[in-house]
C-alpha cells in the first residue's frame, strides 16, 4: 500500500514537472517571439537559448535562432542550428505529423542551410544540401540553378550541364542559366553547342553587344566562319548606333573578308578600322595594318601593301611574317636592300617629325635641311622672343639612352609644356625616343632608345 502511494506520488510529481517545463518552454518561446516583433533580437536570442537549454530538440526555437543569426550575418552559428534541425527531422518517423509541431518544413530548413553553406564557400556540404532539397522539391528552379553554379565552380561539368538544362526546362526564359550552360559547354570543348545555347539566349536580348562578341568568338573557335560573320555584323550594327568608333567588330569583319578571299571588301573594312582605331591600341593597329597589307598584296597593289607592311615593321619588326611580306612588296631579295629602302622612308618620316616637334616647342621654322642620313638641320626662330636660334636634331650613331618606362605617344600633340626644361619622352613608328633642350646651346636632341638601336643593328641600317 505504501509503495503504491509512493509510486502514485512520483507519477504526479513527474507529470507536474513535465507540465511545468512545458509551461516554461511555451511561455519563454512566446515571449521571445514578441521580442522579435518588437525589434529586440538579442533579448529574443537569450530567451530562445534558455528554451533550448530546457528542451534541446525544440525545433521552433532552433529555427528562430538560425533565422536571427542569419539576419546578423552570423552564418556559422546559423548553420550549426540548421544542421541540428536537419538531424532531428531525419530521425522523426512521422514527419508529416510533426510539421505542425515544428512550425517549419524540412525543405525550408534545407533551403536556408544550402544557401548559407554556399555563401561561406563550403561547396561540398552545400551541394549535398541542395541535392536533398531538390529531392523534396523537384521543381525548385532556384535550388537547381544554385546547385549548377556550385558544380560549375568545381568544374564538374558532367553534373552541371544536365542540372542547367533542367532549369531551362522549368523556365525557358532563364537567361542566367543559358549563359552558364553556354560557358559549361565551352569549358568541355563543345563550342558549337555552346554557340547554339548562347544564340537562344540572345533571342531575348538582341542588343547585348558583349554576348554577340562572345558568340562570334565561339563560332570562330568552332571554325564556323559563316556564323562568325553574321555575329560580327550584328556587333557592328549595334555598336555603330551606340559608338561609331567601336573598332573590334570592324577589325574582325575585315579579317574574315580577307580569309574568305574577299580582298576589296576586306580593304574597305580594314581602312575604316584603321581610321577609328585608337593610337594607343598598338596591338589592334598592327593587326589591322598587317591584314590590310596582305589584302593589297593579293590584289597586286604593291605600293599600298609596302606602306602598310612598313608601318607594321616599324611598330614590331618581328610581327608574324611581316619581314618576308615587306621584302616581297619591294620585290627585294636581301635584308640589306630592305634596310636601305626602309632607311630612306625612315629619314623622310623623321624629318617630318622634327618639324612637328620644333613647331610645338614654339619655334617658327625657316628652313629644313637633311644634312645626311643621320642629321636633320632646322633654322628656326623662337616666336616669343624673336631671337634666332639653330635647332639641330639628329640620330646619334650607336647611342642608346635608357630613359625609363615613361613614354608619351605623339609627343607634339599630348605634351602641354611650352618650354622643355627636362627630358621628355615620346614614341613614333613604334619606337621610343628622348627629347631634351640643352640649356647652354638650345639644342633639341632626339635620341633613339635601345629598342630602335637594336632594330638598326638587326637589319643593318647604315646610320
């Protein structure tokens, strides 16, 4: 009898304890929710942690703690709570019946977990979470796209491509998925397939010049010249509306016309590109002049070919096969003959350059005389003072002055100083020079830098 009484009392006490704990859990959770509504997150977190201390598997509190940590960018703490919820849910035999008690679904938890892991670059864990989420929500295109981006980042194209295709199946207008899919095919070496996908993407954004340029380059890699021409033509049409001086499309179209044997058309396009190409874009300029020269040569217009090849030669003497082409345009057989002809052209250009620089410095030119193949002598008057001065400009045999990396292209256009007190530097014909007024005798000297001296040595110019 006494034992029965004790057991009954113990049972009553246990029930009371459970009821008391349940009351405290509910009341503290309810109060925490009110604190969240009132904009007091820290007080809410303290109450929720107290609840979890009493009942560690209280999913609603764990969920709210995860959300509060995410709202303050505390991803690591949020992930710990989310992972704990996932484990609790995985062990629950009656998930459908537990949802009402949890106040959150497994898919919602996995969604927050997957994106949180992705945000802090825990890619392997994020991939696992996204795959589980997609099992629960097969039509979740956002989860599929995020998973595909993670797979692309780790270069798992075999899984990435089908996932992206499934995103597009769910949403045929998903432009980001199309662009990523195009990149993925290209990364696998399937350039034609990449171009097909990108072309479909462009159907909804016909004015996107960057995508058209990428499409043109994909067609080039896939060796589809016809499609490449179509793409570059569209680029030209778009850029001519936005920027008449956009050069890249015109250059590419000119090259393609040359490669297809349409030499007159190539010349027309390349001449336009030559006109609008910025002077500082030496790489493009060389390419334009090179193909222009080749087109002229194919049409047996050797004088024009010679001019184009000479300009390339002066910009970069080792550019492709320009030395052989230049010799062919001159109908010369030896480097010595070539050097003599280039030297003659160089001195004419140099005399013209000397006059421009002299005028820029404030001198009024009286006479210009080419003294020899190394000197150009100018009689000039300094306009501000009216005092006669002689300005001698010359190449110095074998000299090379290392003037550092500073160069100013088109010295006589860009230099703003009226009087030159210190050395200034400029480039012309692809070579760098130093210009300096010497205070004692007012001599303006033009010294070729080392790159020009190497040029002289290699082609044996008699300077």
